[in-house]
C-alpha cells in the first residue's frame, strides 16, 4: 500500500472525522453526488425511452427508408412507378434490411350519417411485413390479402372512436378523383400506433383496391418501404440504399430517390433532438452542483488537517503527493455517492418500466406513460464522464495545499 493511500485511509476513519462539521460536510457531499447521478441516470433513460419508442413506431409503420419518385414524397397518389427493379433481390439482402415492400396510397372520405373523416388509405399486399401492426392491434385481426381482392380494412382506434365504428362494421368510403367512387369495406381490425400523425391519418387496405381505383398497372406503387432490422439508423440505411441504387440501377429501372423516416417526420425528430439538449443541460448542472459540493467537503477536510499537511510537507512529501492523499479521500466520497446514485436511479427506472407508474397525456407526448430505456453502454459512459468531471473540479483544491507553509502551520496550536 502506498503512503498516500495509507494516509487517505486514516483520514477517512472515524478517528480522522471526530469533528461533527466534517462528518456533516462529507455526508452532504456524497448525498449531492448520489442525487446528481440518480437524476442524470433517470433523465438519460427517459430520453432514450422517448427516442426508442417514437422511432420504432414511426419506422414500424412507414419503414426506416423509402424509395420514391424524384420530387415526390412517400405518400404519392398521382405518380406511380413500377416496383419491378433489377436490384430488388440485392436490396432485400442489404445489411440492416428486414423487408422490402411496395405500397400504394389513395385519399378518401370515410362517412357515416353524422360524421365525415378524411383519411389516407395505404394499400399493402400479402407479402407486406405486418409484424409491427400485429403488435399495435387492439381489436379484431390482421386482414388476409393473399387471395381474392379483399374488402377488409384496418382503421386506427382514433378513427374508430371519432366515427363510432367497431370490428365487423361496414364502412362506406368515397374516393374523389375525376369522378367520385364509393366503396364499401368491412372493418377487420383496429390498431393504435400511438403517434397522432399516423393514427389520425391512415387506414390499411388491399393494394389491389388502390390500383383499381387509380387505374394503375399491377406492379405500380406509390413508394417502396424498406424496413430496418434495428441494427442501423435510418440515415445509415438510406445511405446504403442510395449507394446500391447508384451502382446497380439500369436504364429499365425507374429513376428513384431515397428518403428516410426522419426526413418525413422531421417535426417529431426535431422535438427529440431538443430533448437531447435538455438532458445535456441537466447533466451539466448536476455535475456542477455535485462538483462544488465536493469542493466544499474537501476544503473542510483540508482546513481541519492543515497541520497534517504542514507536517507531511516538512517530512519531505511533495505538494503533488499530499494532494494525492486528499484526492483519494475525495475519490472515496465520490465513489460512494455514485454507487448509491446508480442504485437509486436504476431502481426508479425499473419501477417505472415495469409498473408504468407515471402517466402522460398521449396527445402531447405521443406515449401514455413515461418510457424507459436503460442501456448499459450509455450508463457506463455517463458514470465515467461524471466521475472524471467531478474529480477535475475537486482537483482545484490542491492549489490550497501548495500555499501551506510547514514552518507556519507547525507553530499553530
């Protein structure tokens, strides 16, 4: 054991903390570190939860990346293109891709005797990846579009409440183009994604119905959705798709542009970026508070042991070695506070994650309870960064040690 570590251990013993003010200062210091770490842990888990929940819902319904006509968005009713692409199989085999599907859109009016609702009807086929919609299904079942053209549709719980529909009801939809076309559908299922931009705008139908209404060819679509397997970000996936299209597309392929869900739902993701800024500000404030409380505690220890500092310097210890003694003492307080802070913060997160104790207004926050996403990597980085910054602030107290003169302090009574 080094001399610095031995002396630091003696200072942390009860004999070294006989003064009540010192003990109180130490307790307040590690409590400050504990609460700061707990607040940072909860803030990080909540923001990660928001981002994970909203990203998974948006990408689950629209796909992480989309191939669209130049100058058009994914929801394109008037300029269809052929989904027969020479690089289709290579697109499906691209790293990070879970599924690739063509979709078609048509706008229509859902009408009852007392209500009218404008919706976008998203046409999908039997090969479309319906795993996400299966998880959001609240009533009924997923329609089967593998046989004859189906009249079954899925609507959102928001639309069902507004229109007074339930599973099994007949719904009349008016599609307005060069002429008004009325179609009667049967509500097979009701879904709830949890994002108002989706729940209040979209319904699901057989893609053949949309093609028939628009007079499209059998292979024509509004856009091609590329669903991610969760291992890559929407930006990275769209970049890979762009590279593939540039290198593999032929003259027979439709000229397409790659976009991603973050660009389509830019407002939602901009809001998430603001949350990142808020969390960063919280972390900076918490580290500053914990750091200055630690400085106060270490200064109290230094003032109480000023004669010890003078004696150590008189015995030949350098200012750096004496400073190391008190940095080790401070490290013990920080370590205790961080350990308890992690236990407290993670405990609160687990309670919320498995009980949903704290509720939210879905209309304002997109989710009905505070979401939690604990990631070990993020917590490790958070703890290392917090410990380093707090100890960096505490290291400023060693300036006091350099000012201590052995001949003056040893004369003090």
